[in-house]
């Protein structure tokens, strides 16, 4: 790897935003079609396909000296193919602590360690402040997909974010991203069902579907139903600076609805 790298391609939206916040505008030459932050990069940077459908010939033609990937978001075979012509840093993130390690590593690779260290400390402080506000714990189901419904289980970054935000994941005994029926959802005993804005773009009409089913099947009580910003729960780069405050306001809104 050229140190520091001068031609970087990011295959992961949350890590793309991190590269921007580390001040690597000139060095980043390629991003995916899902790298929507920052907006001007989304409009101006070369797009190299989707996170799981990469344009490998295009990536190779751009002559990168570092490609930044993620174990979960990218396809192993595609990452292996890129490694044949370019160094790859592949993060593996299932806890907030893993994010700190990733930010530190990218800071080291890109000669931005000072900025990375400041970012990590700022995120840590935000989450320390949050911990004083997360009682009582709220039992929650977190939906990421529809038809079929899919939720999140243990060993996922979203599960760790739920825990830190003061939610008890009612499907924590499941692995990764299980499919569930609406009957299983009803039997789980959640106080609130959180509908993520991504990867499935849940809307109010989907909440109404759940509410109608609950009513028609005489299931009591109906949990609170809430659309949430999926980026705050699943992006593990510099967006974490905003997550703790978002979680705090989310909890406050749920309590307000109870009054």
C-alpha cells in the first residue's frame, strides 16, 4: 500500500462519510451509488456500482491504491477479486467498540490519526452522556424489511445500538437478521416496534398495516409504532456523532406519547 494512499475507493456508505470528515476529499476517487453523504460527493465522485454489485473492471481502471470495504456490506468474492490488484482494508463491525477500532485504523492508514482520535473521543463522550438518560429500558422490536418481515438479532451493530440507546431487543435470542411472521411479532411482547427507514423504506402506511392486523386479531395492547432513522442505528462511521442525541430524543418522544 502507498502510504498515505492517494487514490482511495470506498465500498461502504458510512465509511465514505468518515473519509469526508477526515478531510480526504482529494484522495477519494470512487464511491458506491448508496454513498449519499456528503451530498456533493454523491453528485461528483465516480460511482463504482452498488455495495454488493461492484463494477470490478471500472474499479481496476481507476488505479486505486486503497479500497475500503466491510465484511457484511460487501460480497467476499468481489472483495477477494479486488485484492488481486489493490490493497483492501475490510472492517468487521458488530459493536460500537469495533467502530472505534475501524476509525482508528483508517486514520492511521490515511495519515489522519489526529482527526480520527478527536472523532473517537467526541463519539465516546456523546454516548457517555446518553447512558445517564436510558432508564427505564424499553422492550423493542426493530424491523428492517417487509414481505417477509425481518428483524435483527444478536451479534449485529444495530443490536448494540439498541442496547446503548436503552432498548431491550425482544429478538436478541435470534441470530443476525431473521425472518419473522406477524404472529411472532405480536407474541414477542415489545413495548415499541421501530420501523427502520433503511434498507426497506418503511412509511406510515406500513405502520397502519400492523395496527389494523392487531385490531382485527384482537391483540392487546398495541405497541407504540415508530419510524426511525436507520442511519442512526446502522451507520458506524462519523454519523455516530449524531446517534446518541438522536436516541435521546427518540426515547423522549416515546415517553411523551405515553402521557
